[in-house]
C-alpha cells in the first residue's frame, strides 16, 4: 500500500509567488493513453479551461504517453494545490476515462534557475523518450503566452497541429 504524499504549503510561502513542478502519472506505464488522438486535444482543453477560469496558471503543461509534466501556479484565493489537482484528475478520469495513479508529485521551485531547468526538462522529455527529434516538434503541450514559450517550443495549443 502506497503512502500519501504531503502537499502542504508552509505558512511563510506567498501563494502568489509559488510555482510548482508537477508530475502526474497514469496507472499503467508505457501505454499511449494520453497521446491518443481522441484524448490529447480534449485533455489540453481542460488545462486551457482551468487556466482561463483562474483555477490555476499553467506556465507549461506537456502530455507524454503515460504522464504529464507541468509548471503551475495557483491563485491565492483558490483551493490548495492538492485539492485543485485532485479535482482535475477526478474530472478527467470521469469524463475522459483516464486512469491516474492515486497521487501526484509536486516540487515548489525556489529560484529562477530551477524554473528554467524544469522548463527545459519538461520540453526535452519527448526527445529523451524518442518521441521527437527536437523539442519543437512535440505538439502536445499548452503554453498560454507564446512570447514566454520556453526555448525550443514552437507555440501553444491552437498553433500546434494536434493529432
């Protein structure tokens, strides 16, 4: 039996300035669940919807076949990180049929250098896994501001051709 991960934010952290590196995995590894043509676009639309409704701010959200990586921040008046992610997972499981692992990994980023490092890591993930030859070829990501799209990415949802 897996133990639950703690997701509590220390009281001295300003929630408006907190940025999180998030990884959410599917129950079964090495399956093409999230990059399936009928699922990738609708899943990213749920990300866009929550971004536009100020439920979270998705700096980068990238789909891999069996997991997602994201850089997210959360409004101070909203739900906790854990509750927000749990609600999204519950909704996507019910509406899109995604079978997620019970918990998720989050790491609060503490410096601009670590933000750049995590953004590069996220965008290079499809290349490392042999799914693309260059990060700019991978279409399954959301980045709301093209001018702030990290190096190597070619746009944001709506500009990339989703399968």
